[in-house]
């Protein structure tokens, strides 16, 4: 289809100061202000902090029906005096104001919050600095300061050049699809724009730089060879653990246990491990093998074929990224239990698939009580996730959905590149196909099978064809997949209680999770990227999403919750700011309710004025 518009100039990335400031404003807008505290007029958003009695202002490049506005430039403040002048403030001052506002609102303190915002700012500044260096005219592959080859044992990690591969419309596929996919995983330099500390990591900057995806890290795994009686392993199928065995070569009488090198640094001096090494029950083979690539989750790596999800005793955003014992067993249990569900979804929705997690392996050295030492059991647990190749149609390039939705030109695959030069009609057709592939399998899983998928932007990979249209969607990460007990009571009774309970959500919690991940986190952000190209189409894009839901509702027998969604039920948005403030587990996060843009359009078009 021919292009009908002149390509737009990509919006340039913000500074780290602006990125952090805009993210904090997003959180305030969504979670800490009421409708009477917001004014959107003359290209500016003004927010009043109700407990601190302070006005904040920022320019709006494009307003959003869902309140997910595009900000530009610095944040300004006007304190106290009604007629006082506006003064620009930095991200530190804004973070202090958020801290003060939440302290007054909740009656509690959080002495970690400001440090976490600062940690995130450092990570964003470093990643943006590296990106600027690599994309500068005349940049070379090693211009970011890291080696691109050499002895992996001495280097520890590699920094490859950021590939410029993009799936251009109407052109042959440039470069290697796998390289483009991995570049998309490593392109999320700014993080979740509705999380107050999306790049906070609780680690020293040097460690983070060595292993962070946004720093272009690659590194060899740290291999242990373990006598079989000191391993714990479970597989859902023969050969499920093959990805672990091919990481190296174990001596006779031993089996391989790969470890994330950062995690090995954290646990390598554990007394039980050191004693086992001294007894030669565990052989420390050191860093070995081909480098792996960390994906957007940091602790999950791609080895060129499959994914390995490691434990990492580092707090990243809300959570300590460790594979708890119930999560190890739960991944394999879900892979078994979901087999008939996934077969049915494949029949009903052949253009979607769910990546299985068929095995885990970990270290089971006895502790003082004779049972496996829990720190080592969970700390060295690794889950195998199947790779993309069996599910990727020929001639397509897999791309992380979060990279597709990126507002800024920071990596391959973003909507502004996939739709470069496309007119409104072609953009609308691209969006129709996208919603048609993404929405129905998620709703079928919930209403027909009682399965809660978690299709947020980092849990979905889209396979893009030569013309830039999405041809298949892949859902990943069974940690977020839950079961409704009324559908799966018999199967859940076969599992230990400590495994079964974390695998379940009640129906309301499950539905909130589905709607939040599918509509607020995912569709709204991809839609925003399309609307950036053609702002006048935003309402029509939401109506196309509504039409897709309507068709699914009819196919599923018009379930009550879908009817409510179509009738204008507010959309749940996860309270990342309040969850982080209260230091709650992600599973216990609450929701605020947003006015739904899925309703039939009103007679006047007022962006986000609930």
C-alpha cells in the first residue's frame, strides 16, 4: 500500500532529568490527584498537589483520552502565592515534593524513596549517554568504551554496538532478525512511564552496567558442575532441560548448573557452597561458553536459542528478583497443566502462542537441618523458557512489544518506524490487525479456560512482517500467569499448597489484572504511539479496540464482565507509585479506576476530564 503522508521527524529523547520528571508527573496524575486538581489547557498540564498545596506545570506535546499525555520540557512550580511566578525545578526537587505529598497523604514515611529515584536517574543518564555515543556521527562499535571481543573470562561482559536494524515498510528485511529482536529487548532506556522508579536497581553502578540490557551488556554464564544427588530438577517433558546441558561440558559424574555471574558474585562465598567446592561435590568451572544477552527483565537471558530465567538477589523496581521455590515448581506445573488450554488456544487463535517453561534446575546442598539450604536452592534456581524460533513465522522479525510502543527513537521496531510515511487509513489498518491478534486469545483464555494471562508490554513479543504489520503475537513469562480456582480446582489439589496458592487469583483480581495489562499497560501505549503519528485518530483507534472487544464478547457468549467493559466500566490502572511507597509485593498492588475511552464517543472530545 503506498504511503500517503510525509514521514514525521522522530521526537528526540528527553534528557535524564526530563525523563525522571515526566515519569513522576505521570504517577502523580494517575494516582495522587483528583479531577479537580488537574487542568489541561493551552498546551499545558497544571497539577495541584492537594496535601502540599503546590501547583506543578509542564508542556503537553499531545493530550491523551486516557490521561497518558506526552510531556515535553522541564517541570515548573508555583508555590503559595496565587499570583506567583512559575519557576523551573529539577527532578530532585520534584521527587522531594512527591515524597512530602505521599507522607501527608498516607501518614507513613518511606526512607528509601528518594534514593531509589536517584538510582533510577543514574541508570537512565548512563543509558542515554551510551545511546548518544553509539548513535553519534562516526560512532564505532566499541565507542561506548567496552570491548566487543576478547577472552570472556577476563572481559566479564561485552558491549556490542546497538544494531540499527529496523523492519522497514516495503523493504527487504535488513540484517539479522534475532539481532533486531535482541536490540529491541535492550532498547528500553527509560523504563515504565507510570512507575516512579522504573530503573532503580539497588546495586552499585559498576555491577549494573556490566549486566544491564540497556547498557548493551553480554556476558558468559558462570558454570558449576554438581554431583547429581545435590541437584533439584523437574521437567515437564523429555529434554526439557536441554538448554541447561548445552551451556558447557560437565566432567563424568556431574551435571551442569549455569549461574548468572552477578548472582554468583552475591552468593559465591556462602559457607555451604564453599564447603561443597572443597569436597568436590561442586566444581567451580568459572565463566565459560558463548556470551548470553540479557533481555528487558535483566535476569532473563537469551542464549541464541532459548531463554534462561535466573534468580538475582537484587531489588529491581518493586521486587527482589529471586526465583522462590514455589515459582520454580510452579513454572513446570503450569507448563503441564496448561497443555490442553494452549492446544485449544492454538486451534482458536492460530496467530498467537504462549511460551512454555518446561524445566528448572537448582542447587540442593543440605543445610544444618538436613534439608536443602533455602538460600542456595532459591538463589541458584534457573527456569528454562522455550525460544522464539518454533513460533516465529518465516519472513518475520520478532520484536518486544514495549519497544514497538516506544515514544522515542531508541531502538528498532517502534511504531514510528514500522509506519514511516503511512497515512491515517493505513495506520488504522495496522492497528486493527494488532488488536485482532492480541485481544481475542487473552479474553478466550480468561473466559473459556479460567487462565489469567499477563500481556503487559514486556510480556509480549510481536512478529512483524515485511510490510511492518504484525503477523503473530507471543505471550511469555508464566510467573504472571494465574488460574481461577473455580475452573482448576481438581488440578490445583494435585499440587502442594505452597505451590498452588501463588498460582491462583480470584475472579475479580484476575479480571483486574487482565484488563490492566491488556488495555492500560499494553494497548493504550501502542495506541499512543500510533496516535503520535496521526493525533486526530486517537478516538477512532479506541473505537477500533472496542470493536475487537465486541467481536470477542459475541464469540464468548457475551460474558458479564465484557459487557460491563463495553458499557463504560472504568479501567483499572495499577498503583505503581503507592505500591512502591508502601513497599508492597507486586501481587498485592492496588488499582485506581480510569475513565474508559472504550465507550461510545461523547458529543464533545475532551481529553481526560473525568
